[in-house]
C-alpha cells in the first residue's frame, strides 16, 4: 500500500528538463514525478525479476524523499524509456557495505555533509535514453555540489567465464581487459565508456543475479 497524504515534489529545486534529439527522435530528460509510478513499475517488472525489481512503494519513496536525485528519459508522448536514481552517501558506507541494499537504503547523511552519491539504479528499454540520462542528469547532480558517483554493477559474463576458466577467480575476471583497455565484461564495459573507469571493490553476495554468481563490482566516476 502506498503512503497517503504526501504531495508530489514540485518547485525550483527539481532538475530542469532537457531535450536531446537522437536518431531524429526527441528524448526529454526530466525529474521523475509520482504520476510516473505506473510506468516505472512496468519497466522494473520488464527488466528485472521479482528479487531484483523495486516495488511501487520503494519507487514512491525514492521520488518523494529525494526528488532532485531521480530522473527519467521520455520519448514523444511522455513514454518512459529510462530511469536513474541516486542517493547521497558517505565513503565509509561505500567501503563497509557488504551488499547493494546497504548502500541503496543507507541512512541519509546530513544535508551538505558529503559530495558522494550512490547510483541506486539505472533501468532502461533504450540505450539512447540511458545515454541521454548520463549526458543530461549527471551534470545537474554536479551542480548540486556532488563530485563523486559510485555504483554497483553486475558482471553478467562471470558465470560462463568461470565455467571455461575453472582455475580463475571473480577478481581476475573483473580485472580482465580488452586490447583497448576496456573491461571484458559487457556490463562493466558499458559503465566504463560512460565514465566509471575505477573499480573500487569486488564483493560476493552483492546483488541477486545468477549470471554474475551474485557478485557485484563497486565502481566510481567523477562528476
């Protein structure tokens, strides 16, 4: 049951709307609203399984609690194509957290006390829309005074790589690179080309994801 009696965040503190034309189509990036909940829930259920997907209540709280830290990319007609949520966090929490939830639901530090964010999620049905979020939303977070963005990445190639290389380890797989220096794992490579070039740590039982053997990689980029 969603909380009642709360107003939709509005006002000058919300990220401005920006529009990018990609392949002849306009993609609008704006702050997420409570009226977007149905689309957000549908996209979560499409892209994630029941263990991974955020609930309607969790999505509500993310928008209601931190409206400046929640953005979506929309096509013509306001159809949701991608969402991104971030949360203020301390470096100590990043270092000590054993799993994704410990970062995604960590107590908020006092306002203005940290320049670090944790990327709670990036969910999309369009690579162009996800790219528009990176290009438009991250600079807006930097304008709020944040300088460091951390995230937790799955490593979907790990399970098959371990089968083919039983003597190997998750750490060696995560550190493996192509000739151009990009990570071998496709998800890490995606984040790498979007600025997450630093691997902070590799953690077991970080996020339920069978292809990753539940391993997660904490990554970092500057804003």
